[in-house]
């Protein structure tokens, strides 16, 4: 294989995935349209490269949604990328990926995050070292077992061709990763997550990445269609804004992707487009026992075998 073709193949796939998701999200939204913001890092900056940010705000379905593609190059891998590979510290690199977050307006439609990416380290005098990462996770405000089960089953089926161990392993990784240690609380009901992955060789590891990316729309859109017209009022919107605060806390304190982007000199607007537009915090707030809000904590914000549920 031509040594530059892996980069070309990954770039072509990721740009196509971005466009497919934007098209499907616009069709589902029905009112809003994604703006297209193409950008290039100017010469002389710490990080070189380019990307395309697609963003929708104040749509019929999505209060804010972003689907970003980036392809960047740097002279030295940042610490967040080498904490598991210290021998590559300081190596030049290329990184590309698609990352999305959808924050729906209706509190009964969950927030969703998905990311698929490839990183290639280019140590001097050595062959490139390429690995993949990504996954998706669901953050409901009001929990429904059938939604959680559907989301996890689609992910399980997408990973099945790559080994029976992949879904349970990546589900556990997701449960462990999307966890707010300072709150002792999961961010949502999980999904799948993997990082520093190359164990199947380039072609099969890349195929697995594509399977995860391609699974996003069938995992999420059926949930959207079930919940988007659920009646709600100020109580539900208020709770949604409160719970969105947890999303902000995770992204700014724990998320490796956010840290990678900021440490490596990435484009701040594109990195922080994942944050929700309306958020609230309260001091030591607790839900009333027996309410739907309390049920989110007691039945959904804890690791479960969702594939075997409902």
C-alpha cells in the first residue's frame, strides 16, 4: 500500500461521514440548516492544518449541534496523546477526525456525542505509528430503557465482526471514561469508547473505525423520532439545563479530546462547539424522591447491561 494512502483513505471517509450526518440531521431537524465554516491554521502557528466546522443553532430539533472535521499536523505530540505511549513523546504527528455533539431542544431527546479519529506519529528514522480512537455515548435527561437498549445494541452489532470481545470491552471503557470523578457520577448511559487502538493492523482497525462511524445514525435517529414530540414544560427544560452543567464539567475537566485540542494549539471555536447553549448550576441540589428526575439518578446514571435490558 502506498505509504500516504492510509491518510488519504481516512480523510476521504471522514469527510464523507461528516456530510452524511449533516444531511441526515438537517432532514430530521426540518427547520434549521448547518452553516459551513472552513478554516486553515495560518503559517507560524503551533499547529498546521485545516478543517470544516458544520454548526446548527436554534433549529426545530437541535438547539445546538456541531459536526467538525479537522486534519492537523504538529511538530511534537502533546502530553494528552502520549500518556499511554511515552516513547513517542516529542514526535511529529498528523491527526484527523470527525467529532459531533447534538444538544436537542426537547428534554426528552438525549444529548449525544460521537467521535472517530486517527493519529499518526512520525518518529525520526522510524516507520509511522498509527492508531485510532473514538466511540459514541448517550446522555439522557429523562431515561427510557428501550432507548438505552437500542443505542447499545446498535453499537454491539457494529463491533461484532471485529471480535466478540470488542463491545463488552469498549462498553466498559466508555463507562470508565465518561465518568465525572469529582461528582462520583457517570455522564450518561454510556455507549462504546476506545483509544490508542491498532491491534487489528491498519486495514481492520480502520474498518472497525468506519463501522462505529457508520453506526451513529441508526443508533441515534430512531430515539429522536420516538421522543421529539413528547410534551414538556418549564420544569423539564430547567432540569435539562441543570444536567447540561455536568456535560460542561466533563468536557472542560476530564475530556482528553478537549485537552488535546487546547494543548496542541487547536482552533478554540471548533473545540468548544460541543458546549450547550443554555446551562444552569445550583448549590447542592437534589431531585425530589419518586420523581422522573430522581429516576434518572437511581436507574440510569449507573453502569448496566443495557444490551440485556427490556
